């Protein structure tokens, strides 16, 4: 498998950006963004799709932690 050329990379990144914008605008409603998802998957190598999907999840999680903070889960109650 050869590395994508400049035009192929741009097409992939543009498709990724359109998908992410759609997901942001629709509150992560994946059914509303199916066409963008198909474009993204057809314009990007499978490994890139996997990477960008994980990257978006991480960025969303990071943003949530920065805005809402971290609340540790309550552990089991210790009896005296």
C-alpha cells in the first residue's frame, strides 16, 4: 500500500472536517451524517479512519474534562 499523495490527503482531511462539523452540528447524531461518513470512509485509508475516529473521541473527552472537571466514582462504602 502506497502513501496517499497530496491531493488524496487533502480529500481525506476535507471529508473528515465535513463529517466532524456535521456531527458537532447534530449533537453526534450519526444517522444524520451517514453521507458524510461514507465520503470520509471512501476518501481515507482504513487506518486513518480508525485513527481520526479515536482522535475525535479523545478530543471530545478532553474538552469535557476541561469544562466539567473530573468527578471520581464513589467506591464501596467501608463499614466500621
